[in-house]
């Protein structure tokens, strides 16, 4: 091989695996990644495979509007002979390939022929002496309405669409740094109450006496206990040494305060101790005195 040569001689190329035997032709296609330099002899190409449609219409009105605009016809004064002739020639083409598609087009063709026939007849006078309505009036009205809707659809298509022209930005906003304690469920409150009752039962007095206990009074006691404190543990609000009646009344007083939104019951996490604090917004006219 000479120093100025840019190609290898054919015998040298045959030593490379995967190189085709024909190197002086351009590959017509690729089959499974390998170049194909000649079409297979048994290749079958359907007759309609290479058929090209230069214009596609969405219906007979779309075809009529296309023919009118293409020939610069006045839509208010349509030459029915020329329009019908062009329309029928197009119908004949699509009828050969798709009879089902041509059905609605054939219906419009019959309408065009009828209008053309009515225009050949002498016009009749109506009762008040005026000329009869132009046979093309209904067709013109439908064409104008269709063109108006088509232009409106094209205008709407230019409006940006989510997922096609743009995507909605998603930004994750961090929550406030102030911790939000989970709400106390009824089951947690019941378990805490059972623990208070169990502790109260350990300290029992055998002295029998009649004592008048006021729920409102104990509501005031609980509120005074919470004054100036950020949180108080639920169990610390009960005086178990005073016996079960005081514990029950205190619990009822706390339920009333919670119902009137004067106190809040919170806990740091599930199964954690329950804490009680004064509510930030007190309900009006319900604070005990």
C-alpha cells in the first residue's frame, strides 16, 4: 500500500469480520443492524403501501371549502357547474379505495347535483312577488358556519396546552418550622384515664363522708394550675391523694374545658405522654369564674 492511498485493497478488507463482500455499492436498507445492498427477491410490497395523499379532508364540507378557496370562488356566488365537476372527480378517486369513506361524500355530491339542477330551472315568484330563495343559500350558510368553526378550532389549537406545550412546575414548599403536635385521639385519652384510675385505686380512704364537689370549681382549679405554664403533664393535674371522687370531677372538668376550647391536649408523638396547655384563643362568655 502506498503512503498516499486512503483505502485498503479488496483482499485486505476480506480479513475483517462482519464487512460485506460488496463494498462499491451503497446499502439500500439495514436489516437487524446489517447493511442490505439488494432487495430480497421474495419481498412483497402491497399496492397501497406507496400511495400518498397530498390533501386530507375532515368531511365533505371541508373538501368543498378547500375547492372554493383554491379556485378563488366567491362563496356567496358559487359557480355550481365547476365546483360540482371538481368535487365529483375527487369523489371518484376516493371511491376506488374506500367505499365506506365515500358514502358521506356521495350524499354531498347528490346535494350539489340537485342544487345545480334547480338553478337550471326558471325561478318562481313567491306570493308577495319577490324572487324565490337562491338554491345555494342553505349550502352557503353551512359553508360559512363550518369555516367559522374551523377558524375557531385553529385559534384554540394555538393556545398553549398543558402537557403538549408546557409543563406545570412543581415546587416543594417546606412547612413552617413551628412543630405541629399530633391530635390526641380518644383511645389515648382513655388509656391515660385508666392509668389515673389505677393509681387512684392504690390510695383508698375508708373514711366515709359526704362532700359536695363542683365541676365549675375544678375547672377554675385546672385553669389556675395552667396559668403561666407552657405545658403541664396530664397526670399532674389530678390529685390522686384526695380520692376517686376528686379525680373523677377533675377529669370531667378537663373534658368541659376542652369542649369549650379553653385548653388543648397535645402529645409529641404517638404513645407519648399527654400534655395540657391553655388554648391560644379562648371561647367568649364560657370562662368559669
